C-alpha cells in the first residue's frame, strides 16, 4: 500500500490540505498513539524522540509550533486521530529513516493539558525488495513492482541478479509522471518513454538482453489512487505458449 510522508508544514489550498513537501512510500504501516502520563511538557517529550531518531537514523524534516501548520489538519487528516488536536503552539513533528523504516512522530498537547505522542512506522517496500525472494514474488503478481521513478543502485543490482538467475523472466518497464508546467500529454508520454528507456539501458549495460525488456511511458494517463504521479512499474511479461 502507498502512504504519503509529510516533509513540510501543512496549509490548505483550494480546500485541499497541501504540505510544503512530501514523499510517497510503499510498504506496511503501523500506527500507535500514546498518552504520556504525568508529563505536560511537549518539548521534553519531543526531544526524547528526536534524540533517538538522530542517533539511530536520519532526520528528513522536523517542525515545532505554528510552523507545522494547523493542528486540526495533522490530527484529523494526516494521522486520523482526533485526540491529537490541540493548541498549535505545543505541537511538534519529526520524520526520519531508521534501518529502512520511515518513522513519523507527532507530539501534541490537548486543551486539557494531556500530552500525546503518535508514531507512524512504515517499512519501505524498496528496502524489503532488496530481499530477492520479495522482489521475485512482487514481479509474479498482476500489478508487478512499483518503484521510485529513479530506482537506486542496490535495487537495480538485485533485479539484475534475478533476471540473470531466471532467463524466462521478461519485463515491461512502464514510466509514469504527471504533467509538468505547460506540458502537453503527448510531450509527457515522450518524456516518460525516455525515462523508461533510460532504466532499460541501465539493465542492458548490466548484462541483460535488450530483447527481454520492453520500455514504455504513459505520462499522466494511468493514475493510481494513493500513489505519487512519478513512478516506475516493472511488470512480468506473460509467457504465452500455443
């Protein structure tokens, strides 16, 4: 499943909640909300989490107070926990990566003075796909594998290993992206076709036969709900035998 990670403060544009920046991540998500008993200092609670994240992982974004945007948006729209809503000056948010997991932490104080900490943890699918068995199983499914528009080197090498190990696997490489400023649909299709072709070239350069790979670009014509517009899909070509 695809989840959106907020990497900036929230604001409302044309009745839609819009972060200053965000990232779409595929993976399994777990959600936990904790009441912090006998403590009403949100800053102290937040410092604990941020220190842990800084020591064990990489911080991607953090904010405090009104720079985070509306507490109502965070509580009800992002984390879907009404109990997190409170005065904006006491809210804190931080998101980072630890060992292939995204951790998004929101600390807030209600008007009653109670302090809550909410934690979203998402296992990054691209990291789990580095397990060859996971990547192979994903390729076997109808929807195939959804990747970032520019897959990293580790994942590319793992795909090459799988293709080398099983010469019967041939794949479609399909690039997607939304329209850029002043761009027409035909231009977007041409641009994404070049993106798909570039990834095909990476695989060919790594030793995979070009005859086993077909690259396409569809621009904005195949949107997927809950997924960012820019993505690369790998789909196993069906082995049709007469």
